[in-house]
C-alpha cells in the first residue's frame, strides 16, 4: 500500500480548466446534499425510515452494532416493466450475508418508479440451502414499516423496515420477498446480480417451501440493503466500483466477487493487530464512471460522484471506503478521456469521504489490452491515471490491482489465468487475487473531517 501525502486532495490540476470547473461544481453540489440529509434514493432528501424505534413483538432485544450485511446499488429501471412493474407477483430476492446478526432490517427502493409502489406483504427468512427459494424452518418473518404491514413507497424514494428479531448466520443466503398487487412501473433493479432470485404468481411472501417460485431471475429487484445487529463487527467497508466490483464475470451463485473474498479475509483476520472488524458491502454498478451519468431522469447508472451520498454515506455503519473506478471513463469517452479530469473526479470522491471523516483506499486501473475498446491512446491515459494514484496524492492508501493482475511479459494485458477471456474482466482466480493483495490494515483509522 502507498500512503497518501498530506494535503494531496486539495492540489488543483493544472490543465483543462473548464472540465475541472464542472467537476468542482458537481462536488460542491453533492457535498451540500450530505448536510441536507442522505437517505432518499436520489440522495437529495431525507430518507423515510421506520427502524429507529421498533414497535412490534419481533423488535431486537439484544445489543450490538448495526452494520451492512449486504447491499446493491439500484442501477436503473428494468426493461419490460414500464407500465405494470411486477404487479401480482411475489419477488423473492436471494442475497448473501457478510455478517452474522441477531436482528435485521431491509431497505426497499422505488428510485426508478414513475408511480407509487404499494407493498402489501414483505418478508425475510434464512434460506434452507444455497441458491434455493425455500426458507429454513422457523425463520420466516413478516416485515413491518412503522408497525404496519403495508407500505407505499413514493416514486424516487426508499423506505427502511422495522427491525425484526432473527438469527442471521454469516456467509448464508437470505430471502427477501415483496408482493405488490397494483401496477407500479418501472421496477427499480440491480441488473447484474450474479445470483439467481425468483418470482411467483400471487402473494407467496409467506411461503416457506419455495415450490411456487418457478421463475428465475438474474436481477435484484426493489431491495437495496440488508442490515444486521451484530455482536462481532464494528463497522462497514463500502466498495464503490464498476463491473470489476460488480463481479460481472464471476461464477453465478458462488459469491466469488473480489469483495466476497475480501469479506472472508477480514472475518478470518478478526482479532489480529490493526485489522478492523468490518463487514464489506458491494456498491458496484457495471459500466459505472466517476464523472458521467447514464441517460434518463433519474439517471440510469449514475456517476460515482452523484451516487456517493446514497451508496456510500447512506450505508449503515460506514467506517471506510474503497474506490475502484476510472476504467469506464477511459473506455466510454474515445479520444476525449483526460487523465487530469479523471484524477480530479477521484479526488472529489475523497473530499466527500473526508467530509465525513472516512478513510479512502483507492485502486489502480487494471490493464485491458486485447479488449475491443483498447487503443494505445487509452492505454496512455490509464498509465497516467495510475501514475497519479501511485504518487500518493489522491487516496489515503493504494491497492495496486494493476501490478497484481497484469501479465509480467505484456504489462498492458491481464495475466492469462487472471483473465475471464474478454481481456477486461478477471476470472474467479483474478478476483481472488485482487482480494489477496489488499492490505487489511490499510482500512484502519479515521480521517479528520474537512469541514
């Protein structure tokens, strides 16, 4: 790891003033949103949450710290759901936990809906087996919202359920099910889950057998976070990234994204000197850029800068941030990608984190020679960005994924056994290597707030 030089975040780039002015303006706008209140899904207004004062018999009785056990960023509106959403169907999302807990709560999002989403039945259960829609015996819990079993989520908003008492094991699958009887399109989803979830006709939210869930899906719908009350964790690491963090080429259903391996490493090292007891949540969106939003209003695939308040600062118990972004800023801007502008955007992310006293570990950009988007000019931009990152003037600490995964005989390429085959995304072995070279001690320590 390379330590960040003191004062480096504030060092202004010297070129391309107009572009950097736009970056600065965006940083100022997003910074203002932090102090207005983060929680509504677009990061602009205060979240409606019901979890602060449990009102039902399943309220938590134990002590601990609320941490993120799983999370996924809403990435857009699901095609084909524009009018009716998923009306009349039960949606059973399968999510994998990074932490054990004695109680749990769930966040549901209607960020991309154009009309209110009415959820009349929502439930949570531990899965009976991996990659299964069946619930383990005696684990099915009905979720409530302010003590009510029905909740209406306005377009562009999210809600957090009341806490329910349930034993959530570490490294287990959890079933989060919603049922909406009325049209509410389009559906807010995370497109590339690398996990099989399920749907069933009618209200099957209380079903424990899994038998009605005959339709499979590769998306996560509506649900964006699972928090647990933990006795073994003291905070959450949020990883902000693109498809390399989303794990788009990892094996489906096996939880082999690099963040999954990092989570296991942190748990295995619990109690070691200078290694924090943190959980890991994955806020990767395939195709994500530091600077540019996708199309639409709200934007599909919002930029790292614009989604930072929601996807990082809005996560439960966040103590540190890992940033692995920048490759798409190069690939999606042919002939226009500028290293100084990308670096300014990365520094902007650090500024936003430091304003909340959060430590930031940043990753170098991995090679992509052989990919259809490769050009020598783009390679020069990647090298320039990496040089700035390695200089220690961007992040508090650096993990050098480029050095760890590049081919020693052709440094602009991934090493063959780390390459999924598209010459951009790693194989399962490559993702494992990314987690292995991460210095766990680099996550330790807060940063004084830049107020």
